[in-house]
């Protein structure tokens, strides 16, 4: 291995996290220690996402070896794109090298990987050797030994989470003065505006706009092109007469959320917010209104990533729905608010609960592959714990007439190796922001209680 190109040594967790990481280093070379291949072999059995990724890495490597007809392993295999994988990259591709000689000893895998990288660095004094791993402790060990170590960041949706699209923005107080030639018209009880886009007005479809002050107004972008934007006046769901299933918006962002949740033309909605901002309650209220009253959808399907906050309590008995019920405490709590008839006493409440439960199905993420949902209202709770690949698997389940609502708080990620910038929820928000049938709202204000509000700020 000669030349000025860098050599990236990949840890097992990088390949298990993203099987295509082999091909993500452009013209630079990739090195795989023998210990990594052994760990991939251990992880290949099972039906989990990690096992599937392990098998996919082995298939990629086997395809590269077959493409070289078994020759050139010692001289490196060209890392050209595998079949069925399209990657945005230039023409230059690097080579894949393997550890030719097994490291002596039977110690910890991390130490064997470090030994292989140190040997690689000694064999290539004229080249920069970098260990890529998602394991913080291994990066610390590598730095102690003087090895350059980096996190794998190619799958980040954003460089900085603060840059994530929020779904709403304020307008300057002189907005109408800046747009004197506004076309306005009414249609089916709704007011529409068509305005010329000025500088800095980088709007996206279904982005919510608000004009603060005495002449406050709330609008939503319907269509946008290089010059013109079509806006619609939002419904005021904060008024009790326009409540959704008895739930009225308590702040501006909740009103934005209810507007996009109730719009049949918006097929995909993402709601981001900290604990107590009303994500689950708003999504359920809008779902019940459209399933029970408007009969727009057949039923509500609710699912979530089953990642424990503390120690696992072991296997749960019963059917799929019974196993998922302990994970759905948020659903139970919110149904108590939504299914609280003023008349009828305990009998009336029980009848209402039974009726609503018959139209709400709880499903596990583990059995989603291959399914198609027709005319369903699908709520994905705790979506921040999903990887981009899992998010793609779920969203592609949508059949005709189905609406998907993703809820999450990226400050509470429990899945190993996922961060704010690599979460599937962040990925979906960023990739869908320019699609005319999707909407995103970031809920900022907690509405749970003064105790919960203080705790979220002070603790």
C-alpha cells in the first residue's frame, strides 16, 4: 500500500451500523482487521437489524472478491459500487485491504484490532492511518497509543442538529408592506394568498408562518416555486368551537400541528418536542376524529421502538398486542384524557374505552417487514430510537390512503450508537422537508404541568 491516500481501518460496529460504509471513503483505502471478520461471523445469525447488516457486509465483501476472481486480495480490491447500491461519489475509488497475518494472542477484540492498526501504521509510515469506530472507549485507547481515531459520521443527516428544519418561522412585522401586490381569494370557506417571494424567504411546502403582534396571523405554505408562494390561512384550533376530539390547541405550535394532522393532503407528519409538549395527545385526537367522525381512515395503528430506559424485565407473555401493551403507557394515559365522557359515569367511560380500543391496534416494529397498510392512520412513537434504515422500512409500509405520524424527542435517544444527527427521525425530517405532502412541526412549550415544566428545565 503506497501513495498519499489515507487508510481507514474500520471497526466492527461501523460495518454493523452501516453496511455500505465500505464504499463511503471516496478515493481513500479501507482496511479490515481479521478480528472484525471474526466478529461479523459471530453476529450473522438471527433476525435483528444488526444480524441482517452483518450478513450484508459479508455479501458485499464476497462480491468484491468474486469480481476480482480471487486475485488481487494482497494488492487490494477495487471498492467500486456494489450491485443495487447507488452512492453519490466521484469517479475515484479506493481499495479494500485485509489483515494478511493474524495477530498473536487471544485477548480482547478491541486490543487485537488496535494491534492490527498499529502494525498497519508501522508498515505504511508515509501514509495517514485512521481508525474509524463508534466505540468511544476504543477511540480513547487509540489516542493513548498515538493512533488517529474518528467516529463514523458519513450517515449524519446534518452537520449540526441546530440546523434542523423546525417547520415554522416568524414573519417580519412589515411583511404585508413588503408584499403590496398580494392576490387573495376564498374557496370552500378557506382564505388563500399568492405572494412574490422575497430574499431570505426560503420556504418549504407545508411550512407554517406566523405574524406576531396586534395583527397576528397564522399561515401555511401550500405551494412554492422560484418566484411565487401560495399561502392558506390556518384554522384556529385554539377556540373550543374548533377543537379536535375535545382537544384545543394551547399554543401556536400545537395549532400548527393540529392543522397538518387534520389535512388529508398531508400524508407524512413529524412532530418533534420534549416531554409534555402534547405530541401523542394531538396525534391521537386527530386520529380519532378522522377515524370515528370523518371515517377517513379505517383504524389507528400505533407502534414504537421497544428500547428499555432501565434494566429489561424479561420476556413478556401473551399475544403481540399484549406484549406491546406495557410499552404503550403513553397511549393508555392519553386515552384517559380523550375518552372521558361528561355523562354516563363509569359505565359510559368503560363503553367509550371499549369503542376506542376496538379502533386502535397496537403493533410491534419487529413484524412490520413485508406488510402494507391500507387507509390506516399509523402513529410511530419514540421514533428518535429508529435508525434511518428502520425508518425507511416503516414508511414504505404505507399503502393508498394511509397517513403516517412520527413522534419523538431527540434528547431521549436510548439506542446505542444513535445520536441527534444520525437518528432516523432527524433523517426523515431533513429528507421530507421539500415534499409537498409532508409536514414537520417542532413543539417547544410543555403543557403537562408546572412541575413537569420546571423539572425539564432544572434537572
